[in-house]
C-alpha cells in the first residue's frame, strides 16, 4: 500500500472512531439484565428472578409505554383507559384483552396470573387502593410496578389528585422506561426509546428558543364540572408545568395541586398569553368537549376579552399528554409547534 | 276605615322595605367589591355607573366584565339563595313544629345530588344536560316521592309523617348517590361532583339571576301572604284548624312552595347547608316568632349570610376556592351552638 | 238516652246526629246525637277514654266524622269554610303546648286570627278585645311574660283568653281546669258560666259538673244520658258508668246539692 493510501485509511479509521465516539448512541451495546433483579419502586423493593412472562396494566400510560418497548405480546390484560390507544399500537392492542375501561376488580387482575402489574396511578394500588393494595398483590407473589412519575416527590394523600412536593421531572418518565426495560430484559430497546425521547425534547426546546418567550404565560384547562363553574387547570408542579417550563413559558397558576380549580376571574385578570385546552374522548361534563370549551371562551363576556381568546392563541392538546405518559413528548412537540406560529407580541 | 288602615299599613311596609333594601344593597356592594382579585371600590361604582346609566367611563373590558357578569350576578344569586333557603327553613320549622327542620328535610338536596351524579358520572344526557338540569329533575323526583310517601301513610294531619317520609327519601337518594359514585366514578369525577354538591356559586351568570330572583320573590310573597296562618300553628295544627286555618290546604301550598324554591336553589348552586337551619333561629332571637317580622328578617339575614359566606369562600385561602357549603357549616355550626345555649338560658 | 226529657223547643246552635268516628278500626265515637242550646252551659262527663275529647274535636270541625252530620246554626258544618267556623266556635284544648319563645300577648293575639285578613288588618279594636280577654282571665298584668315561665294553670288561662279573644258564639272546652289551683278552677268555671256564649265543657270533677245547666254523659264512645245534672247523675249511673258508690248531700251553707263518694 502506498503511503498516501495508508494515510487515507488511517484517517478514515480515525474519523470513524471519532464519529463513533461522538454519536449519541451508546458506545457499548445495552447489557442484558442480570437476574435476580432487585430494584426499589416507590418504597417497595421488587425482586425478579426472570423476565416476567405475563403482565397486566392498570393505566393507559403504562400500557402504551410497554407497547413502545415492543412488549405487546407479554400483555395479558389492560385497564383504565382514557381514550383510544395510540394509532401505531392499534393492531397489537386489539389482541390484548381489556379487563375494564375504568378500574378493574382485584380478582379480574389476579385471574390472569400476571408476573407483573404495571400501574399508572398510586391511588389504584396505594394504601387506599381502589383495585387492591400493593401488599395484597405481593401476598400472592405478584409484584406491582408503580410508575415513578406518580409517587416520587408526590404526596397522594393530599389534594384530590395528589400534590407534588417536587416539580414533575421528565426524568421520571425516562426512569420508567429504563426500569421496565430492565425488568423485561429489553434494555437495548429501552435505551433506544429514551434516546429518541430525549432528542425530541431537545428539538422542541430549540425550535422556540428564539421566540423570546420570557414574558409569555400559559394556562392549561383540563375540564370543568359544569361549563361556567371554576375550571380544573394545571398546577405549577405537574406535567403541563413541565411542558411550560421546558419551552420557557410561565404557568399563571400558583397552586401545587395537580389539577386545582381556579376561578375565571383570576384567570382573566392574569390574562395568559396562551391557552391550552384538553381534548378527550370522555363526555361526562359538557366541558370535556374542547369545542364547548372554545365556545364558552368566545361567548363568555369576560373571557372573550382575554388576549389569548381575542388573538386566537389557543392550542388543543391530547388530555393524555398532560399526564405522565409517553404522549407527553408528543404534547411538548405540538405545543412548541403551535407556539412557533403564534404572534406573541399583540 | 279600610283606606286609613291600608294607608298606615302601606306606610309601615314601605318604611321597613326601605331600610331592608338599603342594608341589602350595602351587602351586595360589599359582595361585589371583595373577591379573588383586587378590584377597588371606585372601579366597582364606575362599572355600575356605566352599565346602569351609561356614564361612559373608560374601563378595561375584563374588569368591567368581572364586576358586572361575575361578581354582581354572584352577589345577587347569593342573596336570593340565602333568602330562599332561610324562609324555607322558617316555614318548615313552623309547619312541622320541629326546630331542626330545614329545607333539605324534604329529600330535595339528596335528590339533587342523585340527579347531578346521574348526569356527571353515569353520563345521562351525554354532556348535553347540565348538572343543574339533572339536579333539578332529581330534586323534584325526590320530593314527589317524599310527598307520596307522606300521603300514603294516610294519617291525620300530623307533621311526624312528612318528617319520617323526608328522612326515608333522603336516605334512599343519598344511598343511590353513594352507590353511583363508588360504582362508576374515577377520582376526578367524584371530586367534581363533591365540589358541586358542597355548594358553589362559581358558575353563576345572568341567566341564574333571572331564575333565582323571581323564584325567591314569589316564594317570599307566598310565605308572607300566609304569615298569620303560620302564626296560628304556634300550638300545633289542631289549634291552627280551630283558629280558622284550612290546615291541609295551607300545608300543601307552603310545602310545595318551599320545595320549589329549594329545588331551584339547589340546582343553581348545589347544597348549601345550615342557612335554612340556623338563620331562622338567629332571626327568632332578634325579632321573635311572629311571622310578619320573622319572614322578612330571615330573608334578609339569609341573604347577607350567604353573600358573606361566598366572599369568604373565595378569599379565605389565597388562590383557592372553598366550597360555600363548607363555609356555611364552619360558621353555622358554632353559631347554632351559641343560639342553643342562649335560648336555653332564657327559659 | 232513657233520661232524655222532652223540653220546650230551643234554638240549637250546634247539633249532631248519628256521629261515628274510629281510629284504626277502633270505634271512638259511636252514634252520638246531641243538641247544644243557645246560651246554655252543657257539661260533658265520662270516664277516661269515653270519647269526650274526640267528640269535641268532631264538633269543632277539626276532625271529620266517619258518618253522621253536624249542624252549626242550622248550616251543615262539613261544607263550611274553616274561617267561618272559627268565627263562631272557639276551642280550648286539653294540653296545647309550644316550644316557641312566645309571650302571653302573642298567644292571646292569635285568637283574632279568624277575623283578620289582608283587607282587615290589625286595628285598635283588636287590641281592645285582646285586652278584655286578658282581664277576664286575670292575666292583664302579665302580657309580656314568657310562655315558658308560666305555670300550668297560667297557661290554661292564657288558652282561655285566646278563645275569648276569638269572640265566639260557642265555646268548646276540653277539661280546662285540670292544672289549675282551686282558686282558679272556681274563677274559670264562674267566668265560663257567666259568659253570654254557649258552652260545651268537658269536665273531670263531677261536683263541678253539677253546676252546669245540663250534663251529657259518655261511656265507651256512646252518649248514655243527657239532661239536668241531678237527674242524669243518679247513683245508678254513677255506679254503672263510673264504678263508684255515691250519694247526694245538701250543703248547709247554701242549700246546694253535692255528691259524696264512698270507697
């Protein structure tokens, strides 16, 4: 080999090495899980001798995370649904039996003889668990995995939906993905997923960086018991608050509760720059329908004078994106995209 | 001679009406001026001036909207509901000869809860029927059941029957409500219903005013018309009959009026307790038991009490709204205890 | 009924015939026929549970009989408005109580209820009538006394004052002297007899009953005797109906006949 060619070879080798080192993909392939695996989950130690063969979920968020990890064939039962499953998982979901649209009974869950029960909300399996307590499950040797986003830094005994002691951090979602991937021994897929989620987050942040959102404020309206009564809006420590702070927006609500009620008077006076309305399939309260929410905002003699309503700076987001789910990232992207197109200086 | 007496009566009425209205007006203005966000008294007057006689002040449309569409309506409905619940309490306590009678004795609040829960949690009406409509339907249904139950015991005109029927009806509908909530609700739905059930005026707008105020005025008129008959029940219904009161007819008219007024109030603002129970006793301590004075004074006291309770519910904890029913209970219970002690001491 | 005498025709202000009433199938008043004559004081006596109170309730229109007719001044009671009846008949019940914090004046003013209306509001004349009623029962010095501070006897007198304030033509009293001191018992009875109203008074004390113009005796829901007191209250009847042995004595003080009971 001539010297110039050898140099080129060395250089290209070096380049490859450099790019390998600089790429966000981990240098080492993801390790296989070493069993027995013990991890602490919301104060309860869980031990797995091997990857669970059958799993039941209580909570659409847990379900969709497991689907995202490619574990649909391990699911033998799902429950607690808020709307239709994400379209990309529709086919797989159709093959998994649905135990209940709302909370399932204890027996329905244990009947499936699961090796793991993955739970979205602590109040399903907590000390006053609606389905049953974690202890009840562990007595039958069924470990319950509670999503860290609902227990870490959160006191579920205070406030109707619990109160966050620390602001929600997206790390808890990454942790959920990592831990579930560890439990099921699919850590490669888990790492891939978290990497993808991180990059989406970063991209959304970058896209609004030059919009000077410093003085822009936001309000997230979930629903209301009746169309004209005080609405349920997002507190300052929950998932929507994270969305806001990720993009640099200020949440006008000062409560630490997840979904406090705040009067329209206070909201109107605070005059948020942007309004985010939740879109959901449920129709219990008239305000569940985001069209009704829009109609109300435009018709009410006070709210129609709010800047956000006058200049149509209203974003409609999936209600599920406002909870700790895999859709949170979709939500952040949608919100960033919408904000991008708004003229914030009117 | 009738003309002279009519003249004296009218003068007496207009004098009392004048000061009653003045006090009520002051309470309403206070109710408008105090709220979740600071709005100055001068701003309030400017808004009222603009709206009432087109004064033309240049004001922030949001401030103007808040004062006129939110706070004024809420104060008016609070006054109407407070008055309505208070006079309902007076009438029921007199008719049923029971100092613990309150407007919800007839099963109305329990029925309203069931109706609201059916709409909000079971989803009857699929979001097209409001909580209020469901509550009203439930209230009327429960009252109809209670009335039927009381009549079918077929007893001689006694008040014991309707109280028992009311308790039975209330228990039934409360059990239904609990069943529906535990069976179907997730925490958010249950919380929504609970908040509504404990009473709140946050959804009040001008349509509520056009319903609440006339209903209360009609109720007030009917009860005042029967003030002497109500006095005659002092020694029981037999004694009233002996004094020339058509007992069955008067009971039917007054109970139906009370039921209607209460059902409308509960459907507008949820179950606000203690007003119908405590205000009549307080008013009795002030002006005695003759209904010619007791009814108007109870109405006024109830109006002021509920306006104050609503203001307190919005301002007691910054940034959070408490259910009005909680405030009325927190104030009402100790006040009731004081009244009981004072009354006992007087014997 | 065997003691009923044929008297000269009087104007019957209140009469009933064939009156029947029962509670839950138990007959309380059985086929009673009775005429109350204008101006008289008719005493109604009988053992406990004989139906005296119920008869009074039926005659005042407070309860409706199962069968039979009642006529007030010749007009059927059943069709009359309560207000019209109350302007004619006043009732003093046995134990009317209240837990309201009322005054004596409040209670007596109630008596004007059947006469008041939207077009006829309270007037000075009403004040005068109430005042007179209080004077008649000797309570005029205590108009503002609280009801709960009154003794049983005082309460009874207030009830009577209320009935008097009604300015009735007929007064029905159900054992009005039950809780009174002897002084007040006598004064009330004297008052009742002296009033120009027709009175039907249920009594417990048989000697007091002797002072009435006529007596009607009830036993187990039926009217078993009516007529002049000494002719109705025979030793035979006393034995059969009241289960006591008695004989008449003449009081040396004023020559009136009084009953003496033996055990």
